[in-house]
């Protein structure tokens, strides 16, 4: 049972490091809001500490499905 709590803390710290990396890249102050920007923010947060190892995920082409008629 104790391993689940430790794993949860590790995941939380991982994601917090990703949020800090996204903040340092000024993703939250950018005024353009579109699918590619949201995807880049999400990828940066999920990648977490790997951002500081040189990983720079970016979404450039984002195609959302159109709603049905």
C-alpha cells in the first residue's frame, strides 16, 4: 500500500516540474490560443523534467474534427 503513495508523489512532482518548464517558456502569457498552443503546453507538462534535458515538444499541425450536421 505504501508504494502507491510514493508513486503518486513522484507523478505530482513530475507534472509540477513540467508546469514550471511551460511557465519558463512563457506559454501561459501567450495571447494566441489555438489547438497547437494547447497541445504544446500539454506535451511540455507531461514530458516534465525531460524539458531540462533538451526535449522541446511542439505541436505545429492540429486538426480537430468538425461537428456533425
